[in-house]
């Protein structure tokens, strides 16, 4: 068994699932108006393994981690990558005069 002191160096992602009671909407329809969901602390998310609501500080951390991963994925999709023969022309190889791109044309 490995000894450890203090908190972990990295925060692990907890698998989240939509709240079964409010179906991820964070509110439940009342008679006259919407009420905050009590099962998920009005967040719409619960721990997938246990089905219990996360503490608010843990929930904010987990949602922030997911948002950062989604933003990274979106930024990767926004930058198209050339493939095939086009990739040779798109990337700089610094073989030309003055260190510019040389394509051999």
C-alpha cells in the first residue's frame, strides 16, 4: 500500500449522470411554478456510480473540468488539419531561402 500525505496532485473526474427525478433540468414542475430539485441540489447532475448528489464545491470543480475539456475539444475541431499532399504545402519545412517554406515547385 502506498503512503500519501495531503490531497491528490490532480483532481479526478467523477462520472456524472442526469438526475433521474428532474431529468437534468434542475427544476421540478410544481402546481403553479417550477421548484428546485431536491435530489440533485438543483444542478441536474448526480454521481453515476451512486446516484447521489455531489457537494456543491465538488460539483463546481467537476463541471469546470468538463467545461475545460469541452473547450479544448472545440478548439481542436476549429483548427482544420490538412491531410495528404496538401499537408506538405500547409506546414513550413524551413528548407527554402531565408528559412521559408520550400515546396519544390
